[in-house]
C-alpha cells in the first residue's frame, strides 16, 4: 500500500481521525503568525521539535522502503486479545 498516514496524538474528540493520503503526496502545514502557542511536532514518535508561529511543516514519504522482521508464530491479534482481554466474559 503506497500511502502516508497522519495521526493526531492525544485526540480529545472522537472526530479526530487519522488522515490517509497517497504515498506521493506533498503536505504542508502552516503555523499561523498570529498563533499564540508553539505546537509540538513529532515524527514516528521519535523526533520531537517545537514549531513557532510563521513556521511551515513539510511532510512527504521517505524514498527508502522499510523492511520489518516478524517472528515466526507471532500474532499481533492474539497479543491484543490476550492483553486487552478480548472475548473474555464481561461478568464472572
């Protein structure tokens, strides 16, 4: 899937949803000069910066693909089921 996903961090409303755009999209977010706060900018949960009024944040997909290793026998959904107790009885 050739896509970029923008995900709001710590949304305080159910209407705050991720935005999925085509992988070749060029996204620019302008911080208005009259903005009174310095919003934090985080990339993949790792790089933290502070934007200032008048700054622009440019977002695009990196040119290199990422290969992930997946242990044999590991199931993401089984882990979620165990940790979140999906399927357990609601009342004992």
